[in-house]
C-alpha cells in the first residue's frame, strides 16, 4: 500500500525509535493520568454476571483510582456469597439485575452475563441512565445490533465493548507500523488462538451445591428456549448456541477487534467457516475446531486482503496464539512477545527461465533483459526478526480499557469501541456461526452493517 521512499523512511524512523517501551507515542484517545479523580467524586460501579469475567473485570476496574463497587447480580447464590467474601459485606447482591438499575447510586454497570443477555441488559441499563461496560461479543444475534446502536444514540450514555485489544499499546504500535509501510502492501492476515486444556475448552467447574434452590434457572434462561434445570448448561453455557456464540463469539471477536483497530477497517464483505466437534464430545453443540475465511474490501485505510482465523481446542502443540500481517515486503507478527517485523526486499524484476533456449537466443535475451532491468546497485534491506515493540513490564491492556471507559464518563467523551465498532466486530463472528451451520458463504456490507 505504501511502497515509496518516504514510507520506507517513515518505517525506518519508527522502527529505530521503537526498541524501548517508552518510545510509543501516546494514543489519540489517551487515558487519564494515573491518580486523577473527578472533582465530583468516585464512579460507583455494579457488575451483572459474577462468573469468571465478572470477577476479573470488577477487580481490574477497582485498580483504578476513584472507583467504588456497590452492587452485584448473579443467578447463582454461591457467587453472590463470594462477592461479599471478596469485596465486603456492604456490597448489595441480588438475583434480579433490575434492582441494580433502579439504584441511584450506580453510575455504571459491567455486563458480564452469558451472551444471550448482553443486548437486553445493556439497553435496559442505558435507559436507566447508566454507563455500560459490555463484555464481548456485543450481541447474541445479528438482529440485536442495530437496536443497541440506536439506544446508545438515543440515551447518550457511554457504552464500551470489552475487547481490550482496542486499548492495547501493542495493537496501536502495530497500526502505526502498518501505516508507515513496514510490510509494504498488505495481502493477507493469519491468526490462530488455540487451546488444549479442559478449562480452555469451556469445561468450567460445577459446584456441588448446584440445584434449583441455589440457581435461578428461569431467570438465567430469559429469552432462551425453556428447558428443565441443567447445571451443566448453566455453568458451561459457552458450549451451547442457546446462550453463547461459540468459538467465534468467544475468541474470533477479539481478533476482529484487534485487526479493525490496527487497520482502521470496518469489516469483511464475505464470510465462510468450517469446523466440527472433534474432541470435546460432551453434549455441547458448539464446535471445538473452527476455521474462518474472510474477504476484506479495499478502503482508504487498507488494500483488499484475505484473512484466515483458526481455533482448535484439541491442539497437540499445547495451545498457541499468533497474529500475522503478510505484505509484499515483509511480515508483521503480534504475539505475547509484542510486535515484530521481518522484512525482505521487494521484488524489482521478474527473473527469467531461458535454459531451454538456444545459446544465441539466451545471449540476446540477457542483453535485452539487462537494458530493462539493470544490475542493482547497493545492498537490499536484509531480513530482520527484531522485535520492534514490547509493552512495559506490568502493562495490562484491560486496565487501560477501563481507564478509557471511566475517562469518557468523566469528560463526556467518546470511546473507540462503542456500539457501532462493537457490532462490526461481533457481526462477522456471528456470520461464522451461520456459515458453519448452513454450509455456505455469506455476504456482509461492513459500511451499512447488514447482510447482502
């Protein structure tokens, strides 16, 4: 996309100044300084859904100054008891999230419920004048996205979707390197997010006291189809389409969020997915192996490219994560080590295959070839596996994501991952599920956010 000398100089300048973590330029949506607290006092939060993400999000939010935890809701009594053990007896607990939304002392809610409750609770919360930190994926069904976007605009409430790569210094650096021409013209993106443990494959622990008395089963079901009480479905809900969104909603959506942020993209125009239940044959209906293919159209921010995403819950290598941006002049890799770029000199001449020609014709061909393609002078840029950026020790992109959420609340500002961004990341994930179940390629309009 950027192949001229100025873009090459931009890349070299950026790379040279990127060996230290402190070299990262501040974001266009920089977080507030640590320790700053609004004059109006603390932000009081409540969490709806106190599973693993609910507890994790709450702990992260409380690491930031000027934040208080006042209430929690969950459908399992044991989690409500654990809330008081962990955060104090003064935290109000309830099975009914509407009691939280009715409280005037709640400024913001973290929605960390199963996916099938996301849109309804987020809409109710915004209408109750609460800011919303909504766990990914933003919606359970494609039809829910436009309504949530509409209510966000109607109420003016701050809503951020909880895919923290949008606030990641690593993905911000990747975007800067891409725009500086680090890999030339992008043509493909490859990503994998594999796991090979029972917990990684959603085999979450089921408490010994799970029963119709300790679990509010009907409230958990909500808009889902009616079924008899089943503790497996309650505690391992990600395994079932009725409540979760499978591999794409749990993991692909992180990859969509990261790539859309780094490249300034609105999403793909074609989606195709394949997979199946290959290992975890435990009654689940969501596959444990899935591969998705996506065609992205050309935009002012990036050329057309193809993306492949892979998740394998029976990965014999022990599980792995990697994100590769492949261009005609190099490859940019995002992994746990940070951002790395391996460059190669761009092809400047086609080469030739003349061994089968007569000697006189070979000589004539070479003479003409070198008039068109003179011998190169100088040395081409050598390949480099240098890691160009590593985040500072102790850096936490989820904490940064919350910092920007609270900053937007205090300043009435904007966030990157609002309902529109969140829908553009969730929609292709949901289309993966439809493609898998229907066995066909699906079209999507990323600008108008609708099927085609």
